[in-house]
């Protein structure tokens, strides 16, 4: 790995992953589901949106970029289906699975249901990264989905005939390892694992039974089973992202106490964490928890803590000064040599997202790049104030 996260900004800074898809691309997804266009026409729009995303992110001054997940159904379902509507579903999966989340505005997102074995990805993150990386002049990162999320494909209280949960999870761990290794092989300098289900796992929402099943310790174990496949040197470039969700400018678990998650989350032996924080009302208590529970030595690697400094559900772009002030404050609680910055969440983790607070997904894209630009400038300013180079 040649990428040094400190080179351009002193304090490392990195995007989470997704960007709002242009309205034209969202329409192409809908037309493909409706049988109005061929897959090649959808791929043409995906390619154009990925190219535009990389070029505009590079223009913000970001030291590392992503393609905004423009080619994906969602951050969670890219390995197993071509679209959110289920077109192109992978083998041994059917409709009517568990809700992944019920959001604060009342809408929900639902996963497919496992119907048999073996479980296999049909698309790996590296497959789409290979299509995008030629557009980039800067290092690229790649987000992947956590095994803990895809574990929810298995029915909560039933056995899949002929395919035990243990067999499924063994296959799942293998596929997740392949996903991360494939992303690095395709050219990613950094890979972050999306773990948005972590905070939700402490909620106990009666409308969504898995959230009350005490699954957080099992989720941590699954994620660590993947991490143990990698060396400390490799894990320095493997991160974990946590947030209270983000879809249609709504969230699923912002009301859940963060400290129900953080002590457990830092038991994952990842090298860095991307932590939603700008939208928290009481930031100091979260900074303090991060400082107390993140580790100098997580099985051979120090844990870097990238705190969220932009609210991805809001159309208001935080100023560079606001962002700098957040980071300087965070350094009172988190060792400054392990402090980084990020956005609270992916800006649009699902391919169909109207961005209602913004008025349109196209305007939301403009806002996202403004926020990223200010994050870069604010991070650089905070590094100067804290004497970090």
C-alpha cells in the first residue's frame, strides 16, 4: 500500500462511500425493473454517474475518492441483486425476508430471504471497482458490506432445510473475505466495512423482531471472524463504519444511546472506524466514549477514529470553520494521533432515494460535494491548529 492518509491534510480524512444517484440514473433503474430498457442501457447510466462522481470528488481536493456506489442497488444488497426491486436476485434467495430497518419517517427496507444453500455472492465490490478505477487520478477506497448485515438473510427463528445457520455463516465469512481481498486486488487503497446494523441491534423494536434478539455480540463475533483472516498490516487499511442509517433523509436508530454500541464495536479488530457524529446532540459524551474504548493495540494495529463532521441528511453545508472546531474539540477526548474526519454516513446508501429534505437527488449531489470540500478544508485547518502534519 502506497497511500498515506496524512499526506494532504495532516489529520486523515476519508468519505464513507455512497453519493446520491442522479435523477437520470434513478429513472434508468426504474425503467430496467419495468423492462423498458436493457441492462446495457442501465450500465451506460451507471458508468456516466460513476465517472462524474469521481471527477467531482477529486475536484473537492479529497485525498482519496470513491465512485459513490453508483453501480450498486444499495450498500447492503450489491452482492446479491442487481436492483432494489429484486431484479437479478442471486441463487438460493427469494423475496419476503426480514426488514433490515424501519426508519423514523415510517418507511422500511427489506432484505431477501435465504431459501437454501450454498450462499454465494453474484457480484463482488472489486467487480465494480475495476470498472471505475480507470477514471481516478487519486487513490480510491471501497466500501463493502459486513457479514453481520448479510447474516440477517437467514430466518430469525427457523432452519433452512438442508442448510444450517452454521453452514451458512461459514460460507458468508468466506464470501466477505473474498470481497475485501478482491477490492484490494482491484486497486483499492482502503476498504471500509459498513456496520450500520450495529446500533440498530440494541434497539429492541417490536415491529422488527431481530433488533430485540440480542444479536450484537454475535455480530461482533462474525465481523471479527473476517478480520482474523487478515494480518495487522492489512487491517491497518480495513475500517468499520457505523451510523444510525441514512435513507430518504431519514434515520433508523439515532434515538438509541450510542454507548450501547461503542464499547462492543471497538472489540472489532479493525484498523480504523468511521463514526457518525456530526448529527449527535451530545457530541462530548460520544467523543469521550471513543477515547475510552478505542484501542492502541487491536491485535497488532492501533485503531484510528474518523469522526463524522458533516450531516448527510441535511441540505445545509457545514462551514470549514465548523468542521475544524469539531475536530479541535474531539482532540480533547481522542488522542490526536488517532483522530480522523469523515461524513456521518454515505450520502445515499440506496440506489432509489428521492432526498426529500433536499428537493431532488441532483441538488443533493451538489450539496454533498460542497460538504466534502468543506470537510477537506476544515480538516486541514484543524491539523494546523493541533500541530499535526
